C-alpha cells in the first residue's frame, strides 16, 4: 500500500512541477537568489524534474505490483533501477549546462 501512495504522490508532484511550473518544489532552485534563478531556463528545468518523477513513480509502481504478486526478485531489486536513473539524472543535469539559458 505504501508503494501506491508514493506513486500517487510522485505523480502529483511531477504534474505540479512539469505542467504547473511549481519550481518552488525543486530543492536548491527554490532557495536560490533571483540572480541565480535568472541563469536557468525554468520551463526546461521543471520539465526535466517532472519527467524524472514520472519515471520514478513507474518504477515504484512496478515494485508495488511485484510485492502484491509476491515476486521476490522485483521487490528485492526494484530499487536498483531507481538509483541508476537518479544518478544518471544528476550527472545529466549537472553537465553540459542543459538547464541554463
């Protein structure tokens, strides 16, 4: 049950960040100065973080289904793709000035 509550929360946050441009939900960006925020493309940043949350919610959903169906290898190793995607996103977001104007 916790998996599905987390999925719903991630989908809600992904929607709010991606489509409503609630950038104040993005840690680090929300505490930046106006000058620092002006360096970033808010729409692109919100789109990227929203997509990350949607992908993570899908992984958590699959893990929850694995738990419901008692498929032990999914529940045992379901966190691996999530960690890999988070690490990939951190590297992607911090290289190449992808989210800067």
